[in-house]
């Protein structure tokens, strides 16, 4: 019902608006505000919107009703009119009252950063789970702001709400419809998650996995393609990947090793999207190893790495074993900087996704890192148990074998769940056994 009403049109010409204000942690310095609005430019580029200009106002505190004040809004209005812009995008979350007031002063439709991100997610979602989660997030975002968007919605609905009282009644009806829809979607999501978790358990009992995580547009998909010889979408746009993608990294490990490409993180991530990230990143929660990817050529790489840690903390995956990949070193001229970064970050690797030697070395390191985590078992299998010898050879990583008069000693490395399926528990040896 609300989907078409709520969409951003690709024909829109936009003006970006932000502030530098000491009360806003993410926008409390000119540098942070400029970095954030540059990122917002990338976001609107992902939606193919036409950028016409931007305004960043320095303020000691925000104007409660309009963020930047009436005078600045009049200036923005004149600029937008001159450049035929029809949409204002604010680089921070707006309330329904602020949307109404800004629109009243400027006569231009108004949205915020959160709205833009939700639109990108909605366009890029591919699986049923991510589509449901994003629709929930969009409706939860819209619900408290419905009155702010009302003049826009009423025009699309043929003028409903233009007479006194009728608009308020219709808004309340819309709120009830949205709440009911959210409730229905959450029930659907539970079913989808339960189904996916069952599939995840089955996959967990068949493969080992490593998950690529990190800030958006740092090169995770490029790394995955080079490491796995795959065809994951590579695009110089934010959130080019939304749904988790699985590719085989090493078919020769036992069990096979799968690499997972996940959705990228973002600074100033709207609270309404945290749950969306949580469901999308459940595959990372299940992974045996987290691979944090960082674009070391980006001047803001440290801030982006901190954002990654913050989101990992919110998603409760920060305690998992991890390594850090500093990508795009081919774009960095300062070699001393790279050496310092390598020395100050434990379990880190400096690579270029386009350097074949780097990729082979990284691939081997990831495989070794995961195999090191596997349990070691010593077993002695009598010669007559031919099918068990076959199971050991096919399903485990053999570290050592020793032939004896009446059987073969094996030292193997394998997940406990695989060992329990082999049927060799009765032949398990304790520490210090003579067959070693």
C-alpha cells in the first residue's frame, strides 16, 4: 500500500543539507561533517539521483523545529529553485515535525539519510528474508513520521485529507494498517528465520566457513571473486551486496571451506536497520572465522574500522576469532604507513585484490587459520576395518600415519561433528599411547 508512496524517484534532483554541531557525535567537527556528506553523495549516486549542491551549517545547537533555522532554509530554497531541485536530503534523522516545518518553509519535499539507506536496501534485497526485514524497517521508520509525509501522500491519493479533520482520521487509519502489516511481517520473518537456521545447521554439519565483513565498498566482493574465482557483483557503489553470498574457497579441505560475503556496514547507521543487519549477518555468527576487510587507501579507514567494530559489538559477534585484511594497498604510496599498520594490528594482512600472489598467500593463510582451530584426534584402526580406513582418508585432514603389525595409527584434524560421524570412537587413543 505504502511502497509506491514511499519510493524515491530516480528523476529527482537533490540538495544535500548537513550541520557541524558539538552535540552530534558523528557530526561534531567540520571534517566529520564533510566526510559524512561525501558518503551521502555516494549513497544518492547508488540511487541514480542527480546531485545539485550541498549546504553544511555550523551551529552551537540544532534548531529544534528545522535543524538549520529559517534563514538558512530560505537560502536553500532559493538555491533549489535556481537549480530546479525538487528534493532536500538531510544528513541526519528528522522527526515528523521537522519534516513538516522544513517542507512548509521551502515548499520542497524532504527526506533524511535513513530514508535514503532504506530505499537502497529495498532495491538491493534479493532473498525473501532480507525483503521482509527491510519492509519491516521501512514501515517502522515511516510510522512515527507519517504526519510529516502527509501532504506528499495525500497528493498521491487524490487529495484525501485536504478537508479539516479528514486527514487526521486517515493518518490514524494508516497507522493501524501499518502496525498490523508490521505484525504480519514479523510472523513471516520468524518462519523464514527458522527455516534458514535449520538449513544453516545442515550446512554447519557439512562445511567450514569464513565470513567477510566490514564497511561498505571496501572491496569484499572483489576479494571473494579473486579468492574463489567467482562472479559476485563488483560495483563501485555503496551496498552493492546486501544478501549474504556463499562460494567455495577450498574444496580440498575436509570438510570443504566456504567463504561468505556479507552486507557492508555504514557510519550513522539508523537504529531501525540494526535488526536488518542482524538477520542478514547470522551467517557471520555461524562462521568459524571472521575476516574484517578494510580499505586502507581511504583517508577515513580508521573511522571505518571503528564503525565495523561498533556494529560487530551491537550484533554480538565481536568475540569470534578474526583476522584483518587491509585491502587496496596498490593505491597507497606511503610504504612506511603500511608497515606501521601491519605492525600495530595483530593477525592482519596487507593485500591488493588484483595481485595474484597476494590472493594465493591470503587464501592459504585463511585455510591454515581455520584448520588450526580443528580438533586433533589419534586413532588406531585395525587393517581388517577397511571401510573405516576409507572414511578417515575421505573425510579428515591427515597429519600423520604410522603402519604397525596389526593396523595403522592416524593423527587427524577434523571438526568434532565429523569425527563423531566416522564410527571410529572405539579406536580413539588417549595421550601417551604406545602407537604414537
